[in-house]
C-alpha cells in the first residue's frame, strides 16, 4: 500500500497544498522525520552550490513556513507555497551570549540572512503566467516595509514543477533576480536532473534527492521514515496519480492495440495503415518505374472487392471530405488530415479501422497481423 496514492484516491484528494505541506515537513530540520537537515541541504544545493553549508550544524537557524502571504502597496496579495527563513546565529561562546540572544529576540533586532521562496506545482494545468514576478515583487515590497535593507540581495526563488516546456519558459521569463533555480519533481524520460542550465546547478531533481538519501541512509533512517520516503518517491514518479487513476490508465493501455512495423511501435491503427499505404506506393513506384494511379492503387489493395465507405482504407480527397462531413449525421467513418499525392489524385487514409480491414491490407501487401501485434 502507498499511503499517498491511497489518500489521493478518495474524496479528500491530495492537492498541491498537501504536497507542499509534506515537502515543507521534509525540509524542516526541526521535525520528527529523523533526517535532520539532510533533505534541506540536498534541496538547496542546486541553488547555493556544493560548498554551501546551510545546515543546523552551521551558523544558521532555519524556519520553514507554509502558504505565506505577501502584499503589494495596493494591498493585493500573493501566496508563496513554502518560505524558508535563515537567521544567522550568534557565535556559540562569550560571557554575555544569553543577554545578546534575549535582547535580539525581544527587540526584533535579528534580521534574516537568507529567504527562499518556493513555488510548487504538481500539475501542468496549474501554471500561472507571471506568478514568480508577482510573488517576488510583493515579497521585496513587504521586506522593505518591514525595515529589511536591500531585501533583493537575500531573497532567492525556487520553482519546483513537473517536466515541461511551459514551465521552463515561465522560469526563463522570470528575470527579477539571478538568485533562482528551476527544479523538477522528476524527468519525463525517467532520468533525474534539473531543468535549469544555471552554472551553479547540481543537475538533480527531487526524486533523485530522495533516492540518494535512501541509498546513503545518512543520517541513519528508521524503517517508518524509509517506507514513507519510498512511498513519496513512487507518488512523485507516478506524476502524483492516485491508485484509482493508475488502474484506469493501465486498463486503457491494455485496450489499445500495439503493433511493430519496421522497428517502430504503433498504438494507432490509422497511423499504421497510413504508413503501410505510403510504403506500398513507394515500393510500387520503385518496382514499376512509374507513379501509381488511383485505379491501380485500388486494384492492388482491394483486389477488385466492392468496399463499403466505413471499411475503406483510403479515398480521394473530395470524397474523404464529404464522408468526414457526414459524421454529424451518424455515419461512422472519417479520414486523416494528411494528404498523399499520387498520379491522378490526392488521397487521404482512414482515421478509423479495425483488425479486419487491417488484416486485409496486410495480406494484400504480404504481411501477417499476428506477427506484427505485440
């Protein structure tokens, strides 16, 4: 059982705030997960570099906050999913250390040394244009209003998203600061890297961070934490899909036909039929040293049979357009948009098809359906 996939299957589905909450839990070295600052250091490493030591063993005190609001001068606000505040500790020695700390806390004299804004996305549909710009502007305005000098120097932005060009473009369009990093939850191709090309990036993504921590087990991870991390990793790699959604997609995958032709896998009969017809035309013209006519193509593939429109492999473009236009009126055939030009016609191949007409086509050109199906 995977607790994340199971919870995502119910009516109380796991949304981005839920995932952000668990991410914030892992990032907080004060929580009871037993990881200490291991995940925090891995998460910040792509932004700060290998030599940075933003850890509880260094001279920093960490505060991890969820869903923090920052307002503009006009009063409108933006919510940042996770905010990490880093305060510099006083040196751990000195006769008057207690007095100094107490006065700093009481008088509000303690200023943050670093602030990390983390915007988390788990769905492609949740992308918002200019969201990073708006969040950054409001954060800088409020910090300045709170008396923080040169706030732009201490604020960094981490954009955590699925792997996708739209997110990459949004990140590239964000130019308010150079202190930024685009991290991926995981790679589409199963690899583990960041989407950023920044020189200080470590070319890792969150799934890789978790894998490395599980592999090293440093600090030592108890069985419950290890199981939870493994479950979260699987949830990430499934693109945050619930158990029910995975089962639905598996069923759809089983219902789809799969064929192998010339080293390529086809899960669409119409696409395969078009490829077979194009290859047949090319082979015919190479053999006969002439461009095939529509009549000869019909003769070669239909073998003189009278074909119903719903079973046709191809049609002249004008007939295909007429047939496709009748879909509204209950007919069950249509044709692909791609055109194939032959000697005396432009044709389009079927956008439908079943095993029966595919088998007839294959037999006409010398193939067996059973040997192509996988």
